[in-house]
C-alpha cells in the first residue's frame, strides 16, 4: 500500500475475521485512530470492562456533581482498548467539544487523552456521547498491511451509530452488515481470490 492509501484507514473500523489467530483480538472491533508510514494506532470499542466511568473518576480524584453521580452516563462501563498500556486512558467522543489534546479521527469522532475531558465529564458538561477506553492496539510499520493481506481483518466504515448507539456486543455484526457481510459466510481458512 502507498502512504496515501494508509491514511485512509484512519477513521475506519477493523472487524476481526475468523482467520485472525490472536485470541486477544477474537471478534474485536477496532477503530483506527491514526495510521501513517510508521505504524498504526487503534482502540477496541466492543469490550466493556468491569469498571465504570465513576470508578475511574473517583480513582483520579476528579469531583463529580451529585447529578452526575446519579446519571446513567456516569455508571457507563469503561472499555478495553487493546493490549498495549492498559492504564493509559482515552476518551473517544463526538465532535462538539475540543479539549487540550483532542485529535480528530473523523468529522463525527474525536479522541482526547488529557485530564480536562475527564473533569468535564465529572462536572456534567462533557461530550454527550463518549467511550472511556483504557489501553490501545498498535501495529508497527507494515504489520497491519500484512494482516490485511492475510484477510485477518475486514474494513468497515466507522459511524456515530456503531460507536455510540449500538450495544457493544452487536458492533461487529452491525459493522459487517453495513458492508453486506454475513459472518456465517466467512471461512476461517486463509486464501486469496
């Protein structure tokens, strides 16, 4: 792939195919946040963890309003973003708010890793739609391209609906349906047409 094609993967979803042998990525849905000639970084968006946003804010001594403590959004689950640096946090959110370290992923999706977004969540004036993600997935130069050529991943468009509105357990199927793919028709055999 040429570099101009690589950049097009930022803002796309990777859906793990049955040929992907890494058990850490079985049925994973990964939003590609950055992709260039040095490698790629993404976040799994379909694996909720057993901790809540409230737990994280409390651990970081970030105050929460009484309304926020009772708010459904505050008890939202934190997501496992990938196998790398699982204590590093990211907030994937809609594009209406910009913070200290916000990076645009798509016109609808932004990624922030600075504390100010967490403080805004605690005050109740943060992004309307968000996922708090711990850890990330990363690929070195050429690694993802090799996995794509082995048919380990399907590429689907990332939309606000898949990321924020579909239940986590339905995101793989929904992304595949958007591409016209039925999981039952996929083989776990590696091959090329």
